[in-house]
C-alpha cells in the first residue's frame, strides 16, 4: 500500500504539490480562526448561583445557601457543589463533569433551582451568574477624570448606566463588572423625635413613599375621531417630589416627608473598593469573557468599541486600560513563534552542514512548516485553542518531524553516491524511487509509534488532561502529518530536486567542488564532506573501544544513572509550568470584620509602596467584591494586580559577561544568564516592604491565582481545608495548623481564616414585653430593619438611570449602642423605645460560611 502511494506521488508530483499547497492554505485559515489564549482554560464546568439578601451570614446559610446546595446536589452530572455565605450574599458553585456542555448545565441548574426558589424567603433575589468564570477576567480599566469636574458618584453612574452596556454588547463579553466609586441612592433621613411628636411610625413613611411613586393607565378614551391613551403620571421627578409626599394630617395641616426629615443623594452600601497607584479610589470596570471564546479577539473588539465611544465620554473623562491579557497572549505567541523559527533555522543549518547538499536539505526544511500548518486543521475541529501548551507540542515535535525526511534523504544520497561511483548510466528518478521504497515503510511506522507514545496523555482526566491534552494533540497531529508527507510530498520533491545538476559549470578546485555540491551538484561521499568526514573518523575508534570494553561501558552507564538519583529527589515539582505573566497578584488577608474605610486605607498605602518600585508600571488594587457573581471576595481580602514593565527596563545586576560582552551578543547571553533581577527577587523585595501589621501576604499571578481559586476555593497555591460541623473546633484546628506550618522550610507566610471572629450586635426580643404592647416579632423586626438598616423602598427613574430610595433614621440616631436603644417601635398610637422591648448585646460569630 505504501509503495503504491509512493509510486502515485512520483508520477503525479504536480497534483501532490497542488494538494499540499491547498492543505497549507486550509491549515493557515484554521490557524487564523482558532481561539488564542495564554494557557489552556483549566476552569471547571461550573454554574454560579448568586442570591442577594440583606441578612447576616448565619441566616443566609440556613435559609438560602443550604436549601440551594441541597437541591443542586441531586442534579445530573454534578460533580461538586460548593456554597459560600457572606453578609448580604450567597454563592453556590455547581461543578459539573468536564465533558458537560455549559449551556446544558445552565438549563439543568435552572430546572432544579425553580423547585427551591418557592421555599426561599420572599425578598431573596436569586440570579444565575454569567456563562463565564473568574478565569475570564481578561481586561480591566479605570475611568480617569482629568478635568476634576466629576465626582466618584457621577463616574460610577456613567459606568453603571452607559459604558457598561456599550461594552456588554461586544460579542464574546459575558459581563462587565463595576467596582469602586459610590452607587448613588436617594436617602430619606428621618428624625425620630419629629416622628414621635407627630405620632407617625416609620412604617408610615415607607408606605407613603411607596404609594407616592407609581404610575398607572386608564385605558383609552375617544373624541374628535381619535383615541387617546390615558396615563396617570406619578413617578418622582426630583427630591422635592419626595419631600412633598404627605404622611398624615394634623388639624387640617398636611405632614410631609420634609417635616420629619430630609432627602439627600448619598452612597448606597458598599462591599468593595478599588485604588490605582496609591492615588486614591477610582471607578473601575472588569471585562469578563464568555466561556469558550477567543480571548484575543474579545479584547481587540472591546478596545475597538472603547475607541468608538471615546468622543461621547463626559468632558475630561478617559478610559485607562490597566490589566490587558492580550499583551501576555501576544508575547507568548511571539516567543513561541520566534522559538519555532529558531528551531527551523537550526535544522536548516545542521542539515546543510551534515548533508552538504542544498536540494537534499529542502525536504526536511519544508516538512516542518507544512506539517505544522496541516496540524492546525484537525486542531480546529477538535476545539483546541492556540496557547503555550499547544505550541509547545509543535516545538517538541520539530525534532521528530524531520526524522523521516532525513532518513529518506540520506538513503537517497547513499544510493546516488554508489551509482555515481560505479560510473554506469542510471536514472535519477528510478534511484530515488528505489531508495524511498526501501526506507519509507519503516520511517512511516516509526513516526506513528512516536505519536502513539503520547496517547496516554490524551486520556488524562481533570486539570491534568486540560493542561497537557493540547500539547499531545498538536504533537500527534504534526507527527501524523509528517508521516503522510514522508510518503507523498517527500518522494515528489526528491524526484523534482535530485537531478545531479549545479549552477556552477565544470567546477575546479576543492572549494569549488564543495560549493557545487552544496548548490546541487555531485553528491560527496561521507569521507569527502568537511563535517561528516572528521566525525566519522572520530566515531570509528570510539565504537571499537566501546565494543571491546562493553562491560566497563555498561557499568559506567549504570553508575551515572545511580548518581543522578539523589539529584532527582532534590528537584522541585509543580503542576503548572512556570509562566511569567508580566503581572503579579498580591493578596494580603486580615481578620474578618474590617471596615471598608480601613480596607481602603491599607489598600492605598500598599499600592503607593508598590508603585515606587522601578519595575512596576501600574498598580490596581481592590478590597472586597466587584459587582459580579464570579467575585466572592470579602472585605478582609485585598487583591492587587501589579502590572510590570518589560524586563529590559528592570534594574540591572552584574553578570559574568557584563564587562566584556558587546551589545550584539547581549540578547543571546541573556537567555543563559539574565542581567536583571529575577521575578522571585522582586517579589521578595516587595514582600519585605509590605510588612503591614495584621495582614498575611500571599503572592501569585493573576491567571494562575484565579485557576487555583476556581479549582479549590483557596486563594494560595497550597492550602488546607478543615471540614466539620463545629465552627469553633474548625477554627481552633486551623490555628494549630498555622503554628505548625510556619516552621516548614520555604514557607513565606501562613494564615488561618478566622471566620468565627466577626462582630455582631444581637437584638434579643422580650416576647413578654412585645405581647404587653400587642406587637408581633415581625412588626418589631420590620421597624428595626427600616430605622437602622435603611431598606430600599422604591426607585427613582431618571431616564435610563435607576436609583434606589431608602428610608432610615438620621446617622446620629443609629451610630452607637445608646442611639440604637432609643429606636422607636410603633405600637398603635404609642412609640416604644427599643430598650423596653429587647436586649442589645455584642458578641463574636462566624462572618463567612463555606459548605462543600
């Protein structure tokens, strides 16, 4: 079969050339349409369920997180369900099996979720997260006001109601998460003393605001030959409309909202903040890519959209990109491309030196790029992206790609050499065909055997498979392409090129004969070639000595292998290959219960210190969570992305070549010994500069850190999960483990989460006192929630923008324990202070619950 293919290829060489050329075009098109990313997507097939409810973590855990986790556990193809309960939020991560279609998983999640939402508390808002993971955080920007005319609240409004939707419409963008600044809110701050004097409960203010902000329709009316749609316009148009809302009447005089309080525009409750370069809070946006999309194309489309809307931005406002993964992707692809070019050039030089015949070198040189292009065709249909691992597969295969071609060429050269020495007439085509047939079969199957050796990698499960499968795919497809080319393109090219002619006519002299041989003239024997000849003369005595002292040689080889065993055990090991992303992720953690103001202060101080390093370009930090289901970070955890300058601008250090090497050699010598400080040295310096009391530092890189957090729910490369039903016992074991692990060599820092050390004010109701005044627990709870918590009771519509309206006491009447004890609870016409109905006490408790 193989001989028939070879014969057909020789007889129809121009058809073979045309088919190979068409295959190269197809491969180039496939390569241009493959997704591009820095590394393979190692994220799980997961669906995130986000629930919002302004309650404490323990209440959310019992009434929201646990019911949803229990319901999702029975869903088909579900591998793991993880739940996190935080103040005001519940996150449930439903992890499906790896081969599950993400949209099938989302539909099954909705199906099982519909059965549990009816059993959740009435005011819980449940939503499904975007079809993306935290690994999809591909781009992050800030809004810079160079005019100084816009406040953080105005910038946040522009981000939330305008810019966000422009960018979300870009194909491939799953979500645009907002962070930083202040979300505006219309706040009705009432004075409890005025409420008491007028005998108006705070619930009456809530009802009046709800009833005063509505619109309706009275269907149609006809007159004058036309029909008119009747609208009752009653939405609030300004704070003055809210202030004019009537609460009651006293001796014929209306009591309005402005008589018991004031209406102001203020910030809504915040669970996250951000800082740029230590200069203060900024408004930031995070572009989250849809699962399975081409990261590079999505980022380019986002940048193009930003360019389009640049002229419509508010005066003096600019969009400043801070974190851009496309730079990493392009750098990784550029490095891999240059490495492939270097490999090809090295192969060309080696082949020319050892074969000393240009036409013979054409086949091995052509095989590498052609086999590489053909390998991209099946890659596209297998859904394998172009990343560092897939390109590494091609780089690894480069050496083997030319094996078959070199063996065939050497065989052809040997045959032609023998026929030329015989000085008998012969046909070059016949000799080439005979030579190829002799070795084509073994070389063809040898390439297939090399490809089969990587088949176990292709069946690796879990993250191992996701990481190394692209490498195995590209290597095997390239080997398969090279095997096919060795029996099709190879014979056709050799028959075309091996003609025994040279562009030099009648060469004379040794140098001329060598040059004529390189350019395609007479094939030199091994003894005549300038490189192979001396090597063969050196090789012969070495082989004879090895055969004579074979026991000594074998013993020496065994000894060398044994000596490497101690070195093998000292080698470090990691799951992911080291990758310098061009950015660092600094994640300090502190005790729970820290306020957002304190987090912002520490964040600004840390960013200012980091920005002072000459290797740092930008520092963008955040404390708490962004407005995304993919970000469950608490306020006690800071995340700072440190964007580094190119390594050529890093601080230099003395090396063995610093004093003598010319500039031309520096790029080559730096590959062996860099002349700048290393990334680990930079991290060590930064870590020493950031000894902030109460904070434990953790260092990683953005992509790697998010992969680790997605996989385990732990923010550091190494962590322990302690499970049980007693939170106090879990926390105690964590403290003990922290003390033990601090002494482990190589440990930079250890931190055990103190989730049980949060601060709580418990209002314990006296049921006898409530019954004495005819109050239910629900009535008392609603009054407390409104007066202190400030429920959002309605919405102000301002064109496209929507702002909540809240009702609560003035700050001075709810800022300390004494003020809280005087909160008024309405009992009919009486106003009873909270201290008469309940006991207020402070205690510690869990601020974050994890369930798996």
